[in-house]
């Protein structure tokens, strides 16, 4: 059965989608079968994977029982890497599922129907703490937290950890934080070092040794419909994600 990993952070702009897509690409290149579920209504992961937007069958149709997960899955340009599109309709899912039976289990049940076909299932979560994020945490075995080295990121981490504890207590006692990845890392900044040291006071084994630096190639890649590994494998951003994948696999 696949290991399901939710990539989440309450704060936006921390390279959450970038980390999800590039780590998934690196793992697929290592001959792992990976399913990426775009669970953010903005649908940015589609751009990075070169998947056409406005698909008829998306994760929204899956969660509202209009189609199955298997029917919604698509092949990406990377062998072994599959994808389920997002939809703007996800933004109103809280209201649509209000009052239905166990709405927090919708994603978990959908993933279980295909989990035997994959090594890893990655969920790219929205930058908010709502029913979508709860669904992702209930479905996941592990959480991966991409984190930018700035003050507001620490506040976002605090809120996220509170939610994780609530989900563990009430819905998914096996949920654990697999790792914290520092993104857009700038070793020249004093603030970067201060944030890292602050996080290390509360987490040690969860922190990845690999950091993802600020890199223009990482920023350019989505506009070409590619992950940075396909766009420029020799770039610092691509090399960092390859190293991250090696560390990820070593942990598993």
C-alpha cells in the first residue's frame, strides 16, 4: 500500500506546490510510482506538471461521488508519475458537504481505492486550515511541511501544529510529521539562520538536512509546464530536489 504524504503549510508562498511536484518527479525518476493529488483550488500543480487545466474529471468530482479516483487519474509526462487535477469548485466544498455523513473521510476513502497501485501518494494541500486540509490530514500517514525562513512562517507553523494535534486526537491517531523542509533558503540572510535555529529548538529529527535555495530556474520552470528537474537538471534548484528525494527515500 502507498505511503500517503500531505504537503501542507497554513501560510501561502512557501514553495509547497514546488516541493510537492519536484519531489514527486525525482521519485518517479527513481522508478517509484507516485500519484500527485492537487487539492488546492488554485490548481498550480497542474501548471508545473504540464497538465491541461479545466479537466472534466477532477478531485472535486471524486469527493462529490460523481466519478471514481481511478477515472480521474491522468498520466504526466514523467513515466511513473500520475496526477489528479484540482478544481475551483473545491473552494466551496465545506458548504457542499456540510451535514453529510463523515465528510472528513472523503479523500481517505478515495485514496484507499487506488493505494495498492502506488509507492507514494502526495497531496498538495491548500494554504488554509479548512475541510480540505482536514481531509488531507485524515488521509495521510505523514505530513511534509515546506517552510520559508521568515518570521511569519513561524506563526503559520504554530497554527498548523495546533490543527495536527486536534486531528491526531479525534480523527487520525497515526498521523505524524515526517519532515520540515526549508525552502527559498538564503544562507546570506541573518534571518534565515535565526529561523532555522528557532525551529531546531522544537524539532530535530524531523528537519531535513537538504535545503532548497532561492533559484531562478525553480521559479521559471512552471511557466514552461515543467518541473525544475525537466527544465534544467543542472540548476541548483534541481540538484537540491534530487538530494531531497534521496534523503526522503533513505528515511523510508
